[in-house]
C-alpha cells in the first residue's frame, strides 16, 4: 500500500502523522511511505530521518496526498479538500460534530474516513484518544499552575504551598484518563486534590492508586456546589 503523510497546516499544530520509527515499521511490512518535505520539522524530525527509515520525500502536498492511505494528525482544512479522492482512506482526528462542512465534503467525495477518536476496543476503551488525554491531563495542571501566578492575572497561589502556608486546592471533575493524569501531576506538586466522578468503581480504582492523598467524592450537583467555590484550580475532565 502507498501511504502518504502530509505536513499539518492547522495553526500551531506541530505534530506529524508518523514518526521515522513508525515509517520504518511500515516499510518492513512492504508498504511504501511518502512524507511531505518538512512534515516532521515541528516534531523534531528532519527529512533525512525519514529517508533513513525508508520513506520517499514528497516535494509537494499533492504528492503526499495522492496515495491510498493518508495518515494525518488533524482534520483536513478547506484548502486541502481538493486532495481528497474517491476510494482513498483518511486516518486522522476528525471531530466531525463541530464541522458540518467537512462532514458533507467527506460524504460527497467518497473517501473512507476513520477518526482516531472513534476507534474502540471491545471493552470500549479508546486507545488512540487515550495518549492525547494523558497529555491533556498533565498539561492542565502545568498551565493552571502558571495562570495562578499574579503576573498572569491569577490569585498568586503556589499549588505546592510552602512551610507555613497551605497548598492550593485542585478540584477535578471526572476521574477518567484526563482526570487521573491531572491528579498525578497535582499530587506530585503537593496540592490538595479532590476528584469527583459518577462511577463508584472508578472511584475505588482511584483510591487504589492515590490512597489518602486524594479526596474522592461521588459527583452530584450538591457535591459540585460544595467544593468548586473553594477551588484554586478547577479542571474539567469529563469526555
């Protein structure tokens, strides 16, 4: 199969559909991989890295798109619609609920579009969405801590506290992947952490991870109204 990896064109998107290591694995399975020149620059991969992995460098976006399978990170933008072809397979994050125009174009052009965020395992876990959720959860506390600084317009709260001063309070709504990873970072920083979730089994699982370091509450409107006003950092982690 011929696989194309175009350069991402969405603003502030620095990721790339395949790393050189992934390209090598596909080449070993007798596939051909065409990577648009510069596609990996934002992620720290040079064209030469892909060449060494066995890829062909496509000089233009059209050359990369003109393949059987297209592997991207984000949804195609309007200038890329012309590259979509009938019978082609597009594998990327799509989030079509927020983009009627793209949805209609995918239907009209006859492409087979597979959204990463909809791929499920038999137990209903989302293996391709989970890594992004891990990143989002961990970054949420990192960014939240920064915006609590007075220079950023925050309250001037240090989440870790210092001797003689209480640590900040972090409230996390949702104990899934995002919430769990946010809690890991917040606990590691020394914050007071509360997680609310409607799944009692999930709360039990979280207790096995965090023990008494995290307050675990069944999520209800009454509980939310009780804890949210006292939070220094509130993280929404419900999918």
